[in-house]
C-alpha cells in the first residue's frame, strides 16, 4: 500500500507530493532523517521533511556541483567538500585522477551512516584512500583551517538550521582565504523560479568576497523550483568553457552541458542579479 509523502520545504510556495511504498528507516540526529522506498524514484533520502536525494536523479545535482569547477581549473589536486554526507559529490570528485586529496567535512555523522547503509551507489567513495572524512561544523572548519585547496564545494541543505552559517558573508570570505590563487568556490544556491531573492543575496555576498563570480544552472525535478542554480566564484579570471579534458564517466555532465549551463548574460539584468565577471570568451 502506497503512502503519500508531502514535502515540507520552508522556501517552496507549493507542496510536492510523493508516492512512497514504505519508510525504510528513520532517525533523529541534528535533523530528522528518513529513508523511503519509492516505486518511481527508488530510495529517497529526506532531512527535516525535505527531499535531499533520490536514486533516480541524484547524478544530475552531484555531477553539476562537482565537475563544472573541476573542469574549470587547470590542475585541481586538492578539494574540500563542505557537507555532502550522502557521498555523491565525493564520488564525482574522485573521478578526476588529478585529485590527490579530498577533505569532506560533514556536521551530521548520521547522514554518512545512512548513506553507507542505504545508498551504496553514492557512498562508494568513502573507502577511497584519497578521501579524508571529518565530522565537524563546516563553517568552523574553514575558519580554523591552515591548508589551501584548489576547489571548495559546498553541498548543503537549504539555508536553514545547521546550514545557515554556510551562507554568511563571513563564511564566503573565510573560504576565499583558504583557496589557492587559481582556486574555485561553488555553493548550491537554490532555484531561480522559487528562490530568486536567495540567489540574488548569495551573488551580492559573493561579490563582496570574490572579484570573480558567476551563476550556472541545471534542471532537477525533485528540488522545489526545478531550475536549480550553483553560484561559482574565484579570485582569478575563469572561463565559462572547460579548460581540461572532460571525463566520460558521467550520465548528465558533458562539455556542451558545461557551456550551456551558465545563465545567459542577458538574463542577469532582467532578474536583477549582479552581472557576472567570468570570462565571456
């Protein structure tokens, strides 16, 4: 018998309803974590009543969060992932042989435990010798960190609760401080359809901390608003085109996807978003 799961997204003007076969697991940690079985989406991970991962479409989000930055850097060898406890972003980063070290900082160890138990296709990277998993608050880790990274990826939940500090201007500046001179910073920045004010605010904050910034997007059916954005920033000039060989082990990401994912320049003014400063060529 199917169960109707109604998503309780604090930023969505509509309520998404999912048909679930059964609830496989539930635990209360820093957030309420549930794992569901869906006849269409496969296993579904929800945190505080909001869908985070489905087996059917998780690859779109994780590939786009990881590969745009990693293919925009000449030689990314060190990567920091803030959040990302399900392991999907880590899996994608580890596809790059040039990456010799990945530090993943997750505040909630239960997310990692659940991923290992129920989502082996996402959590496969945890056993890689290049991966170092740290249980800590990402904002605190970046503030105290003494090493530099070529790429920082922020794979967080919506900017509420434990994740709210990851969207502060102070956090963006601290991230800038631990990037190498050619380093890149990426954070998921919600939907243009439903959360334009959040997208605008993130871009304004990034502009105060980074001289170079831009916005790219991907279609994600299971995230409220569907037209999802990723804010990307750097302290050195960056092209909107890939600058190293595009890996072939992806289901969605590709060179033409990389190029077309960037929001057209003509839309920035219409949407009242600061004009991007990535190289237009």
